[in-house]
């Protein structure tokens, strides 16, 4: 790295991390080397292709890390000015609108439009379908949310939250019997979720399956208690850590 042949370091890093994978000195050196390589490469990108969409994408990602969502959205809009058909960018723009601490109704409308445009480019984007389903559910449009969540589950059979969203929306629409299958699928994927067991209990109860509803209600209570126990342990550990940290001296 010092001799300004940074990419030659990759061969050495490969040997070091292979032969000494747990050595702290090796890991420390690798951390700095990879960081320097990342910085060097990003500088090369900005120098060699300053007007490329990739430069704006790097800028947007950095702004997201800093929580500067309006600025990140501006960078994503610049990318779309360069290439409006680039897959994934409309979805990232929509995420930037919704990630503000308190999205305005205009932000929500812009996000919805962005995710719809993403699906026009990439109809198999399960994440975009899911977000549109959640936006519809938030506005009490359960017919719309059911449609989007259903598409998300068909596009990605392992998308657990989409199954929960579908089942919850079906419960809200009083379609309890239809809600059972997606909620059963969800609790198999996330057996420790209190929300999943609660929604499944609601579906069973609405469908007249009282015994199953009682069982799920009990599982919901157990899951909630287990979750609270984990939170208490984390809080106690944090208190102990804070108590043992050295206190800075008061200025005289």
C-alpha cells in the first residue's frame, strides 16, 4: 500500500487471511487494507467516470448511512435522469422517501409512485410488492394490500414478512379462513414471533376453531414473555457495562 501498488496487496491478504484467519494483527491489517482499497477505488471511479450513475449511487449510499434521506433521494433522482430504466433505483428512491423520521403525505405518495415504477421495470421485485402492500394496509386499503402481499409471497416463497402482512390484511378484511394458511406459513418460519401467533389466533377464532385459537393465544403469551426476558437481560447487561466504564474527570 505504501509503494502505491494497492491491488498487489490482495495476494498477500489472501495468504494471510487463509493461513492466520484468527490472528488479530492480520485482521487489523486487513481491515485497514480493505478500507484503503475501497477508498482508493471510489476515488478512481469519481476521477475516471465523474458523470456515471455509479458515482451518484455511491454518494446516495453514503448519505443513507448518515441518515440524510432527502439528499440521498436527490442522488437517486440524478441516477434516473441518466438511466430511468435501471433496475433497483426506483425502489431505493422509494425507500429514501419512507426512511425519513416522519414522512409527509407527499413523501408517501412519491414513494408509492417510485415502487410502482420499479415494478414496471422489474415485475418480479417481491420487495416492491411488499412495500406497496404495507402502504395500502396503512391506508386501510385491505383489498390492495392483499393483492400486493399475495404477489410478494408468490414471487418469494421464503419472504416471511409478506406472509404475515397477507394474513394480517385478510384478518382485517374479516376473511379469517383465508388468513389461516399464510399465517401458519409465517409461524413456521418465525415460531418465536408473538405477532404471528396473535394473528393466527385471531384467524382461528374468526373461523370458529376455538381450540386452535386458544393454543395460539398461549403460544403468543409464551413468545411475548420470552421476548421480554431477552429485553431485560439486554438492559441489565447494558447497565453493567455503563457502570464499569471509566468516568471522565470533571473539568476544574
